[in-house]
C-alpha cells in the first residue's frame, strides 16, 4: 500500500562556492541600516508531495531527484525533510 509524503527540500551553495546574490543582499541590508548582518547565502526551497511504498523508498527517490535535477551536485548541497500526510490533511486540502 502506498503512502503520501510531504517533502521539503533545501538547496544551498557549497561553502567553497562564491555567492554573488548573497553578497548583493548583504550589501543592500547594510545600506538599509542592518549593520549586524555578517553573511548572507542564497539558496532554494522546494516543497513537493509524493507517493511511495514507504519512507525509505521516498527518501531514495528524493535523493535521486536532487542528484539528477533539483540540485547541482558540483556546487550545491541539499537536505530534505519528509512528513507522512495523514488522511485528515488530505481532507483539509
């Protein structure tokens, strides 16, 4: 029997990769008077709902999705969270 999962994926640049967008945002924040901001890194946040036979299979599929499309493994790291969707959540939409 399949189960539905809510997945949250966080993709960030590797620490060794320069982040010009983060630098621009940091500069803008300082110009707006937020002097305490020491570093900004820009990334991606992805939410998806998927069906899998179990959580282990869902995690395996998410790893493949991230490696093949959602993240660039050369310059980005990723992590994800998986939550089981309950029947109440399905009814609430």
